[in-house]
C-alpha cells in the first residue's frame, strides 16, 4: 500500500520534522509506503507554500495511480485557501480516500459537497503524538481489513434516543468557514458532528448561534457532540450541551461521544457516509 502525506493547512515547523519521520516509520512497519508532498514544512510564516502550490500537491496524489489514500498531517487555519484550486472532477472519479482533521474539516466537507464522496476525519499523527499502543493496534486492524476498532464509537444520548443520516461537520470553527460558500453541504436530514480544540463559552456559543441563524438546526436530523478540549479544561458552569440547548428544538436528537475530537486517543469517522445511532 502506498499513501501520500499532504499538508493543506499550516506548514510544519522545523521542530516537528521528527514527527513526520516517526510517522513514516510507524506506517512502514504496517507495510505502508509513504510519499511526502513537496510543501509540508513552513517556509514563510505559517505557509509551506502558496494556496495554489498546496492544492497542486494534493491533486498530484489524486492523479497518481500508485497512491491509494491521502493522509493530511496538518492543521491550523489555511486549508480553505486551497479549495478554489482543487479539481473536483478528478477527485470525484478517484477511488482514493482523503484523511484529515481539525482545519481539514473544510476539505473533507467540500469533497462531500462537490463530489458526494466520503472522507475520514482523523489525524494519523495521533500514532506518534501518543505512546499508547492501542492507537497503532486500531490502525493496524483497519489496514488488515477490520474497520471496527478505529471507526466504531461509544456514545450517549442527551436528547431523544435515535438519529440517522449522513454525517457532516467536524471542527466547529473550521466548518463554519464554509458557510455561504459553494462548499457548504446541504444540511437537510444530516447528522451534524461538532467538536473543537480551542474556544471558551463565548467562542463556542457564538458559533452555535451562527449555525442557528443560518437555519442549520432546523434542517439536521441530529447533532453528535464530540470533545471540546480546551472548553472542558476550563471547568465552566455551562456544558457545551447547555449552550447547544439554547439554539435547538427540544425534540432534536443529540448524542455525545468522548471518542471523536482532538484527543490523541480519538477514533475516526467518515464524513459523507450514513450512520444510525440508537
């Protein structure tokens, strides 16, 4: 198996270079050959290359028949800049799966909107961020054909007791960057996944208000809350669910999982595929 490593968001600083080496060693031990995109390391401020150059890196992997999957190992703020340079006709005809998380929420949702194809919300660098062997075991199982360990999540219903639909969303801050653009998915009947790394009550509340004001909560079939890393560390009086309840109807299904988000132990989820939680 051969995969491409891309960085469509912020470039990696030199101090992170060893992490890429370690990741390639981990993947190699699983029988996965890696090819690095030319623009991964930061060159000017947070840019590893221009938006057009980073998009070209990604498209080169889509056009390379030897590449089976694409793992984006970046995060930050810059990923939506590549969208206008992507050839979605090529992506639609490809059998490759794009993997990325956090700021790559913009790309995984744009791919679904523009092509109907699913992508995976997951950071493969989790396997080097943490020494927990469970992370490598899960990924190895996936490579060996057992998706359950990496993709099956535990969840708890907070409101109602069943939801079904195609999953969209991801990082709440990055997802809302797509609002008003052609890359924004049709929200009717969808399961909206929301998680975050940063943000206190004010920041999360204002994003939820925006989602309400553009009609999202009137259209979706349910909301799945992942982890909100920094919010949960602040020991605030209101939970994210408390904030969400200010913006949704009482009968909208809401579930919570501790297994999707920015934690190193997070599992993966397909954006653009249908799920049923009950």
